[in-house]
C-alpha cells in the first residue's frame, strides 16, 4: 500500500508579518527571530509578507528593518527583501551611480539573459527615473562602456540551437583580430560576445580550444584588460558554467586578509534562489573546502547566521 505523503503547510504571510512586527517592535529587536523567519521565505512569500505588513500596520517592513538592524546584516536582509528583478536594478544603480564600483554592475549585466535584462531595464527606469543605458553612458568609459551597452541592447537567441559553422567562423575571427596580430580589434570581440547566445559561445570556446590549444578565456586574458576584460570573462564563463564562475567570485571575496562583504553578500543573496546548490558543489570541487565552512570562518554574528541559513546544508 502506497504511503500518503502530505505536503507541508505553507507559511501564512499574515502570521509571518505579525511575528516580524513583534520581533521588531519589542523593547529590544529579536534579531534571531527576524533572521530565522526571513531566511526561509522565498521571493513570493517575502512579497506577500511585505503586503500583509503594510495592510495590518500601515508601515513599510523595509523601513522597520532598516531602523532596527545594523551593519552588514541590515545590508544583506534589505537586499534579500527585494523582488529579484528589482534587486538587480538596485545593485546596478548602486554600483554605477553611488559607489563607482563597476564589478557588481558588470557582473549583473553580463550574467543575465537578454529577456532578463529587458525586465531589469523596465524596472530600473520606473524606479530611478533614468535608463540603465543613461547611467552606463554617464559612469563608464571606453570599451567597457561599449560592451555593457551592446550587451544591454543587442538581442540574443535564448534557444539551445547552435550553428556550428558560424561558431567556427566566430572563433577564427576572434583569433584573427586578437592573438594572431599585434593589437586587438575590440569591436569584433564586442560584437560576438554581445550578439551570440550562451550555447553558441560555448561552441566557439570549444572550437577555439581545439584549434589553438587553449580556451577563449585565456585569449581574453591575453588580449584585454581592466573592466572590459572582466565583462568578457563574465560573459564567456557564465555561458559555460555559471556555478563555477560564481564559486570563484565567492572564493576571491574571502581570499587573503579581510573579506569583501559587499561581493560576498551580493552573490549569496542573488544566487540563493537560482543555482546555489551547484555553486556549493563547484566550490568544494575547486577549493576542497565547503562554501559553508568558508563563510563561517570569514563572518560573524547574526550576519553569519543569515548567510549560512541562505546557503542551506553542506553538500
């Protein structure tokens, strides 16, 4: 006789809103309760909690969280509370117009599909009253600006179909304008990297590696530099294996003395509901240490608790 499996009862957003209000409005903020609840709610559930909180208390949950939380934990939870598309828009805006720290903006733009970027662009314009293109124009320069604008606007096929003949031609073109000659024709790199689909770029990389004995990634490193190189590497690595790419970003954020908490928080928060399980596998495979153990060693307090709860159990 088959065993009847009863699905778990989903959390009630009204109850969650009331629990959060109680945790935030006491004599002292019950930070444990806030962390333990919010870290285990998905994007839809969090949006429903925000609506219920507003309906019951005529207050914005984000403002209450901002008032009661502090430091790295505040930044992480406020970022987590955004709708994913809004969150990407907020990160791009913060990086371009406030911090002038282009790695985060480049990472978001160059790791998203064309359709995802169109949604982000709509939200960005609505929320900030300026287009992403405008802010890229205003705050970036040279070939970095060109690749970001091209990647924002050039349509890319999102199917799995690959024209192998064209992939071979693209690999030859990249070699011809890059490693084969003195000086690099960046415009050809920009055109191919911004117009081709992820599966197509994987095929180009495979052809390049077969013919020239090393990867397209190595060619990019040899022929380009700075923010432009970072953009191209993000595109090609996310086309091939995004989990491996983000595992490396996380490793670098914790490598050496001090921790780049902005990057650590951004990647964990933005990838938790996408591919974190695979990132943890790639991290352990590459660095022979679990991502959870690395985060535990490099962070403290409620901030550490929140990140570890987002990560979930060790792989």
